[in-house]
C-alpha cells in the first residue's frame, strides 16, 4: 500500500501517512505534537483508519507500540505463541472506530529476573473506549513481561492477570 510523507511545519520527525482523506488543522496540530514525543521511534506512521482522538491521532499510535513487541509472544491475552502481527491486528480491531479512548495506568511494580535480562511489569489500568454504538470500560491488573535484546527491551507476554471491574 503506497504512503506519503507529510510536510507539517514544526514536526520533529517524519510523518508517513497511509490515509486517503484530507487532514484537518486539528489533525495536523495533533500529528505535530506526536512527532515531538521523546519516545518516538524513527517516524510517525498514520494508518488508513486514522482519525482525531484525545491525546493523539487514533491510528498513529499502534505502530509505535508494535516496535516494543518481540516477533513472537509467548502469550497475548488468551492466545499462546502469538506473532507480532496478531498483536497489531487485535490492537487495530480494538481501537477501530473509537470516538474516544481513555486509558490510565497506575505506577508499575517492576521485578527483574534472570540477572536483569528479563522483567515483569504489573500495573492497574483503567480504560474506557467509546465508539458510535457502545462504551467498553473496566479496570484490570495488567502484566507485561519484557526481555532485554540487542535491539532494546521487548515485550514477550501481555495479559490481564486480574479483572477488577
């Protein structure tokens, strides 16, 4: 699928776009802000279903997240031995059509293992995802398992270990 490199004044990183619609001034401002984030890896990738959200463009964040996953995860919620593409597809499906997304995470507990080469991160997460026809909300204790690689820390397991509400 072809993409375009957007020229947005004041952007600090390249913004690659796969969208086929014209972007509003608010969307340009949001992309400029996202391009300035210190955690950005290489560029902003704007997916075909991108639209304005709260805090960033929905459709611009998933590819940034995918960078932090191993090529294959031991567990991704109820799926075992899940590929990174399974993660991408599920996150895209979960947030597709979202009008608002509000995710709040508490301070994590981090436990290092294997001489500091792996880590378990647990935190309480409250979420609310609203689309045109429904609202999904809840609170969970989420667990991410990380492994240090030659390309930095990567997630090899993601799951909810406790449903609070």
